[in-house]
């Protein structure tokens, strides 16, 4: 909801708090919502605050270019005036808020500061007939890093994917008729048991939701569990399992699954998903780095904590939060977790390691280091026919989902997956 008078200021103030939480304190946007929006009673206002913050985070580089082009001396990167101008311009140029409403509702946020400057810069940008580029530009540091890792074409593909909301992927239960569900849901299928639908639809109102016929899961995120195949009653351990998409895949494929996650809140959501789908798994709230109950397992799936840069299309805050330090810390944790996970697998068993990251230090380098440290483990190469349409393994049989994958069909989250076998 866009308001046009000063009563809309609380939502803009909440958006300012959200941006401060992400850009200064490094919090995920979703994690900052409760605190930043505590004084907003209406769901519409909370949603609008979130929309403003997300649009600013998606378009920061381009908003700053407009601001810098209208000021004689650059505003400091963390200046409140810059933050307020980002909020006003994102509303006026991307969210359809009338210009007078965009500026009058943000001026109180300057709190006695340079209101005249904010008003003047906003007016200058708007009088010049400025427009934001579509798609937005990535933050320069991110664009440079991904171009160095995956090539300029991949960095450009990543930018292109910021241009609009990504589609929604649904994973069906194994006994479902994929073609029938694609028709019922007005979507398309890229693999057996998969349906892709357009963004913006109300998930809970779709056919099959109430009876648990499917669950939301990006097509790339569904690859790790697919690589373990049919369970036939064997035992699998899903580490860092919540909110449960991979556990549900494994349970539906006939595995006896133990699911472990440290977050009570996420495991509560996990329990709701299991109840809705009618699938069964043994849930444990525990630290994955120390969990060993029930070992050894026939298979272990480790979807490890990571920088989450692969989900930037849905969560643009990661473009600003996940810098080199975060990537290095995540990689160190993943090395510890994969070593621990390996010790929980029975001889002859399999380990699947996955991260929703576009950083080679969290994917390829972890897989390479793991094999080097563990001579009793080898890469279990993934074959092309194990993957959905548009995906392919690399030359050693691992899966790297880069920007540009499925570009003509809505894209996919960035992911890395490797499968190993114990001798």
C-alpha cells in the first residue's frame, strides 16, 4: 500500500531501520523484520516497509549513481541523508509512489538534519527525468568477484536475473502425475516431479496445497536429494535440514530420515510442512557439528550453512552482506561440517554436500579439500540424466549452478552440489 501523506512516515521509518540492519549491522532482511517493524500494526504497512527496503537493496548501485550525479560533494556512504534519498527515489522510480508522497513522508526521517539538501537532491533528480536501469546493476564488488570466478557473461546473467521476481518451483510427491499437476497449476515442468509457476500467486490458495501434494522448493535446491535416489527403507541423515524440503524429498523417496537442525523456530516450520504433506521423519533439534546419534547411516545429506549468495534473486540483501569475510567464515565452518558428516556414513555409503552459494571457496574448494583429506572417499560422479533439463555436471561429475542457468525459462538459484562415496 502506498500512502500519500505524513501518516505513511512510520512505514518509511521502518524501511530505514531495515536498511540500517542490513547495511550497517549485516543482518538478513527477513531476520530484521520483527524488530524494525515492531510499531507497525497493519500487515500492509509491514509489507510496504519490506518492499521499500528490498527495492533499495536491489537497486543500491543505481540509486547511488543518481544521488551522486545531483550533488556537488558526494554524501558519505552511511549518511542518513543518502539512506533517506535512496528510500524516496526507490519509491518514486521503482514502486510507483507519487513524487510528492515519496519525499514528504521521508523528510521527517532526517530528524533535524539536512532536510533542504534531501529535498533539493530529490527534486533535481526528478526534474531531470531520471529513470532506473532495468535490470539493476549488481554492486561493483559483487560483479567483479563473480566475473572473476565465472566469467563476465555469468556476471551479466546475474544482473539480468535481478530484473524481476523469479518464478516459483514446486516439488511433487513421487506418485504424482507431473503433467496433470502442471496443467492444474497452470505451470510447466522441467523434470519429473517438478512444476514451475509464475511469481506472485498465493501459494496457500493453489490446488494441492491443503492436501500436501507438493511443496515450494527451487529447482536447484531439489538436486541434492534427487542424487540419493530411491531409499528402499535405508537410513538417511539430513543435516541442517529445516525448513525441510530435502527431508520431504528423501522421505517421499522411501528413505527413513533423521532430520537435524539447531533452530527451534525453523524446526517448528519443518514440523508444519511434514504434517501438511503427510510425510514422516525423525526430527532432532541439535547442533549438526556434534550430532552423531544413530550413526552410521547409509547416506548423509549436508546442505551446509553458507553465504547464501546463490539466492540473491529472492533476497537481494545478500549482495550487501556476504563479503569476503562472511564467505571465508562460512567455508571454514563447511570444512568442519563435512569432515564430521563423513564420519557418520557407513562403509559403501554416500555423502551429498550442497551449498546455495555462488562462491567457489564454498563449493569447489570444499569438495576438493575434502577428498584430499579423506583417502577413503571419492567423488561419485553425477550423470546428466540425473539432473533436470538445462543442468549439467562439470568435468569431474559435480554440479555448479551458475547465473544464466535456465535463463530463458526463469533461471535458478545458484548452487553447488557434490556427491561422494565411502570405500
